[in-house]
């Protein structure tokens, strides 16, 4: 059932939601605090393609798994998108119009994602959609967005090997995360043998295919094992025994969603000490650790572009605003932060284009810079991915990460790296 949430419409927010949202505005980035546009162009001028735009509102969709095994990962993303939209509305909206949200639940089911995406575009005429997490859900909705010329802001780190006119990828692709992480663990931890373990769908399998080529062809190491398990799987004792027998230098994990809780608890119960056995994950953020328990994953390394512990003014304000809106005990992971970027990048593109029309917004996007990003700074490349830094964090018992490496420069996105396809 749709959650038709009107955030910041001119008639005001309903209490107590209004109080919760406005409390979160104190930490809005500089961009959000820009004065409201002095003008609001006629709707006929900014909307020539039949989108849900009125003289006072523009409708966007939010499409994430609020239920099912992926909810542990996706809840933070939709919370961040709502925070960004609340901040944008408080600052005057987009082209003089407040953003209205229609939210749908993909329910951790890929056909449901496609069905809901079609509803948001065809029935609700959303000007943009913020959503998806898994590559399977993105692949399911991609034909819908391309057929109906919709606009998707996708926040998850992913395998790359994709570029669509209708999608902006606010997470990292493989060269920015997987290859950079493998290089670090090889150099700093002597990683020369790897055991791959992942969930059984396109992202982990493709990511590990890329990782294997890098390990074998570039690092001159070896992969001693590779196994995959269905989403929601909870019995990992068999593969843990194989890991103990093969003694890899590095466990390379891209298990996703709720399965992580069982995997890391069972690793610890089996006596695998992550302060001695190197484990690098490209899928566990602070959001997942909230369910895993910091004591069960302490010592593991994660390669991401964002950790809640990043020290800069943008992130300090973002973390404060997020916790005021969603509770002091909430945590913020990589995808949550990347999801927060989506509404801002869309707002900037609309204002540059002077229009909500998808084709015009797309054309205006390359080269846009968001200096208020919590991760520090991002820029949209011509290929619709973001320039960003790579970071490695070491999990602590309190559920946070100690950042042990940050790339010195922004890494240009390369979703089709030569030799890895």
C-alpha cells in the first residue's frame, strides 16, 4: 500500500511528524539553507511532459524494501531521502515547489519492485524516484524506467557494467570499491589467497568475477574457495568449516541483508577471530552491524566511500540532523549517505535546467558538484556515476568503524573497466 506522505506542503506538516522533521533541519548542509527561489516559473514552462507538478508541488517516489530480508539494509536509505527532502522543502523546495513523496515497498521481491516502479511512473507521474538497493531490484526496474522515460537515483555500491540515461548511480562502482579494496588488503595485510562468500544474485556473483580477475591477473594471488547462498540464508557452518580448512589469508565477503546476522555470529561461534583472520566486506555498513552486533564483527574491514565516523563539517551536520529526525540510537551507513545525495543532486539539476522534464534534467546533470555531501564532495560524471574517494574502515565493538585508509584523490568512475568484463 502506498504511503502518500506530504512533507512540507504549504499547509504544514502533521504533528508529531512535523516536529520530528523540523528538528532534523538544524544540521542541513549549506545547499539546503540557500534562500528560496525568488520566482516560481509557470507550471507549463517547467513541466512539458505530464509529470505530477502543480504550481505548488512536485511529486517524487521512494521505492525501497521496508519489509523482507533487505529491510535491514534499505530502511536507512529511505530515511535519508526523507531527511534530504524535508531540508530541501524547508529551504523553499525545487523551482518554487515543495516536494511531495509517494512511497512504495519493494518488499525484497524483484517483480514487486518492477510493479511498484511502473505505478510510480505511469499512475503517479513522479518527476523522479529515489530507490532500490540490490542490483537484482535495479535490473528489474531498469526496463520500466527506460520504457517510460523515468528518472531513478540509485544509492548502492554495485558491480558496474551498466550505464543508463535514466539512472544516476550515487554509490560506487567496482573500480572505486572492489579493486581499491583488494589493492589495499593485498598491500597492507599481505592478501594473496582469498575465499569468496556471497549472496546468490547478480551483484555478489559479478563483483566476485571482477575480484577474481584482479586477484589472479593483477595481484598474482589465488582464490581458494567461492560459494553463494540464497537471500535470507541463515546456515553458514558448512562454508565456515571449509574456510577453516583452506586457511585463506583473506575472507572476501559480499553477503547482504539479514543473512549477515547469522554469518558473523556463526563465524565468531566457530572460533574465527577477526583480529587475526583478515576479513574484508564490501556489503556490511553500520546499518547491518546494528543487527549483527558490533561484538560479532569487530576487527573486520569494510571498503566503502562513507563511514559515519568521517570527520568533516558536512558530516557532523548530517549525522546530527539524521539522529534528531530518526532517533539518537540510529546509525548511518554508506548506502544511507549515498541515498541522501539523490534528492540534492536532482534539485540541483532541475534548477540548472529550469525544468522538471526528465530529458532536460539529465542533460543538466553532468559536471554538477555537491560540496555539501557528508562524504565531503562529489561530482557527477558524464557516465552518470559520481567521482568519490575510497575508504577502508575497521569495525569496532561499538558498531562504528575506525577509518584506516582514505584515497588521496577522488576516483573517476569507470563502470566498464577494460579487462574485467
